[in-house]
């Protein structure tokens, strides 16, 4: 329930653009963003949400993981070709955001992470995207599905 | 607390649990009069609290509409009892001593999962297109396989409401056989249907919603999601 309320509050804040005003109130946060869709509009909006989230909490206060599986790998496939998406992802990475990729999906869809995904190394790969999200929540991460 | 501010979650919880000072309580009551969202939050929290109390109470199933919840509770107790047997074997007299003080299942329910530490995952399904439902089942099955391959204990619940209920409706679900096979293959996997949605279908469409065998019915999908999160389950929206 905390997580659901968190999501509601978070969206309310990002809509109002009041993030900066509340920055000092949030303390430390651990957050997992769940990405499993491939439409460009949702993915761009998700990157926007993540940036707003960091702005609101402060990059030094947040441990942010973006976990992609299934169609969600499209995020890094697009970033590989589309300069605008690439800038956004690179910018988030510079602020400490981790982009984690599901090994099951790489195998199932025969995706080569070295050539098909933007700036992805072996360290970014998790055995199962869904299990990773479940694990992160058990470690105190909040869940956000943009 | 500033009256213009939103009440914090802790504050609302404390209100529901009757832990506020009289002044704070008066503040809350004053706001409840004109704040629909707050009203809704309080109502949901009360419902969750009452349902948790009901599920944990060690009583036989009442012969009313809540029997499904009690059934879910019993299923849970069986799993807990099995887990407890292992724990007792492992920890011997110390645990027996602790357990003998247990007034009812509530204490057992808190102890067993810590010792066993299974992964607890709920999938929330609220959309019902066949392609979507297929990807849901793929993801659930991949996760079950992953836990099996890595020798991790896990309990997984697939909670359906709204359009997602079509996954579990007999004569409508495109994947009835697959679900039956998955139920057989993974004993820790439960498919759950929302009673509110079933009633809504009956009212709005005049359809008597029949469910696939083995599906557990709970009062409200949303309340179940909150209950599970309170119990430490991970939430995954698919």
C-alpha cells in the first residue's frame, strides 16, 4: 500500500512541478522502475518521469534502477539509434541510474546486447527481469510502473 | 500539522488504528468531512485492517459471503503449518518454546516466513486482451521456472480484476488448459479473482461469471493487493 500511495504522490508532484520545493523532505529513496512496453511515447514519458523523480529527491539521495524485460528492451534499442533517446539515457546514467536488462529476454528474442542495446555491459544484465523487480522490492525498493 | 497539507500516510494509519491524540483526531475528523480522497483512504485502510484480522483469526469459515476469504486464509495456514514443521525440526526446543506461547495463527504467520524466507510475488492483471493475457502467463511461468531452477522457494499470486478477470472465466479464457497445467505444475502458484468484478459483471451484463477450477475468490482485488504489500509481497503490474 505504501508503494501505491507513493506512486500516487509521486505523480501528483511531477505533474505540479513542485519537486524542487520538496527536495529536502524526501530523505533517501530506493526505487525500481518497471519497463515492459515498447511504444515510444510511453518510453519517452518514462524517461521524463525518472528525471523528474531525481530532480525531486536529489541524485545523491536516490538509488534508481530501471529494469527492462520483454518488449521493454526497446528502450535501449531505440537509444541505440535515436539521438534524442540516447541523450536522455546517457544523461540519466551520469546521474547514477542503473539500466538493467533481462537475460531471459536477450536469449528469447536473440538480442545481442553488445551491438543492439545502447551502452550495455555484462554487469547490466540480470538473470530475470521480473525476479529482479521482486528482489529489489524485498530489499526496500519502491515499485513504479510508468 | 498544517491544515493545508496532505496528511502523511503514518498519520492516516495512526488515525485508523486509533493512536492519535484527541487534538489530532479532531483535526482528522474535521478534514474527513470535505476530503473525498482522505475519506477513501481511511475507508480502504479500515477494510484492509478488518480483513487482515478476519483472515488471521483461527475460526472455521462463516457461512456468509466472506467464506472465500476464509478459504484463502486456510490455504495460507496450511502452507504456514508445513513451513512451521520444518522450522521446528531445524531450530528444536527454542522455537517450540516460542511457538507454545503463540496465542493463535497470527504469531505463527509472522515467524514462519522469516525462517523460510520465500520470495513472495503478486502479479496484478487488470487488462484482458488475449495477447496481453498470453504475455502475462509467459511472464508468470518464466518466473516460476526461474525460482525452480535457482532452488528458491516462492509463492506467487496472480490477482485479476476488471478486464483481467477474463483470464480466469470458464468459457471465456483463451488459456483455460494452460492455466490448469500451470496450477498442477506449480503448487505455490495461485490464481485469484476479484468478487467485486464478478458482481459488476453480473449486474452490468447479466452474466453469471463462472470461474476455472482452483481459482480463489477474494472480496476485492485492490484490497488484496494492499494486504499482500503490507505482508511484504512484491508487486508487479503486467
